[in-house]
């Protein structure tokens, strides 16, 4: 029985006194059912919602004329070349095909790529840090903060990063590189296709400049 | 006993409110980690699932959209579907079958479908780019759709590039990349 109602007579001779009622409800089936439901929810659902990274790619519309495209100064551009086997290379500005040492190798760790990018983006980082403190001290609102951060990120002197991945690179490499852009507060970055010149640079680096030497001679 | 039932009810309420149901996916995908903390919206998502070998699957979260998309695709590729087939398609969690196999696939039972789906995938070659058509049709039925790419971390970039250029071709320049939280990933290692 799931619920019992017990009756007890306290005495025989006493009339007029109300009968004492004692009720006890059995909760076991309810607990059983709850446990079952909990197990079901634990197994069939996921608690964490996936994160996402927003990205906008350049349009490859052929109708866009030269002056509608955004030109960047070669001096502020950093080109990242993502290669297979988790290797990453970078060069500044325009590629120098005859000098293999212009291409530098780095890695995805905190003191590799991140240190390099942070070094180049110090001004913006300092400003963002200042803003963050202001936000913590409740001097500016969240919306203001976001506005100002994006303004700093797209400022004039911030570096522009061009990400080019070879076919051997994995999706993780790409995400890692994009992640560094977020960490280092770099607002201007683009993912483009690798061109033959960059492949040449990579090969030239591997062979320590023998390719460029042979073409020069 | 009352205390225990209190606890279970509390736990149950917690799980019911916080959790979301896991979607059935044909391939297991482990997404790369990132520091990004933007949560993905729950509705109006067109999810593109890419496995390590580069097979592409898609999922839509609304049944009316699924129906309209299949009809649109049928028109484009000259395949006509019966209302039964459309109904069956709209109930699917994930789809990713070449159009020429679609009719045969829809005839199968649920178990058979699950078994074959992971060997299929939407073709996305320069010759036969059905992926592009799917996205375009989906986007025209529901312009509010957001595109989210969920790819395995070991997926080669060449596949991602193919998907990205296809999206660029139909002027879908803004999309989301689904990642997992970095802190969680660090603990696992």
C-alpha cells in the first residue's frame, strides 16, 4: 500500500474525544520514478552549449573594382603560413623570394605565435587593458566597452594578419590561428588561399635557400 | 524519505531546465577548442557537419524548412518526391545524401538509414556541387538562417577550403565556426 491511514483508539471508555488520525505516505515509487527520469536526462542531454566563432570572409565577387577593395599597407601586414604537421611560418610585409631567412618558423604555443603577435600589437593591447579595468570599476558600460574595443582593433596602426593555409594544415590549425587573433586583439585579419609564391617560400625555407640560389645563378 | 524525494525532484528540475537534447549525428566530431565565448543561437541554424574524411552533412532545426528545402532541391535536380517522402525527410535530424540516391534512401527504414548515412555525404566538387545548391535553397526558404560549420579538428584544410569557397560563391560571407571551450579541453589533456 502506498499510503496508509492508521487508526488508533486511545481508550475504550472515553467518549466524545476525537479519534487520533496518523497518516503516512509511501514515497518510494515516486523517488524511483524521479531517479529514472534523472538518469534519462543525464544520458540523453548535454549540458554545455557549443561555443562559436564568428567569421566573415571577403567576397570573391568579380564585379568589385580595384578601388572598392581595401588596400593594406605592406609594412603592417604579417602573413602567416599554416603548414602540415602543426608547423607555422610567418613573414612581414612583402615576401622576399631570394632570402629564405625572411620566413620565420614559430609554433602555436603561448610564447610562439602569441608572443610575436602581442609584440606587434602592444599599443592596442595596452588600450584594451585600460578599458577592461575601467569596465571592472564600473566606469563604462558593457556596450561602450565593446564599441571602444572594436574601434581600437580597427585602428590605423594595428597590424593586419593574412592567414594562408596549405592543404596539409588541419582545421584545428586554422582555429588555433583565429583564436590567437582574438587573444591578441587583432581586428583586421583575413583568410585567403595560398599562392604559388608562398609555396615556393616554404620549400625554399625547407631547403635553406637552395631553390632561390639555383634560380639566381 | 521525504528529504530524498526532495533532492531527486530538485535534481530533476535542474536537469530539465539546463540541458538540451543531444542531436543524433551520423559521424562523431570533436571540435577544436577556442577562447571564444559567444554562444550559438538555438533556432534558425543551418549546421554543416564535416568529418575527418571530408564528408559533408547538413541539418536544419525546423521541420517546415526541411520540407521546403527538399521540394526546392527536387525541382532543381528533376526529382519529384511524394508527400510521404517529404514528411519522412522533414523528421530527419541530419541529412547528407547525393540527390540521385535520395529517393532510395528515403524508402529505407530508420535502422538502414543510420547504417548507410555515414558512408554518404553531400557532394561538393567543382563538377557536382550539390552542397552549394542545398545552402542556397535553404537560405532562400528561410533568409534568417545562420550558417554554422562544425568540423572535426583533424579535418584537412583542403576540405574546409572547398566548403568556404562554395559558400563564398553564393555570397554567404558571414558564418560561425563551432568550437568547444578551451578550458575544458586543457583539463582533458
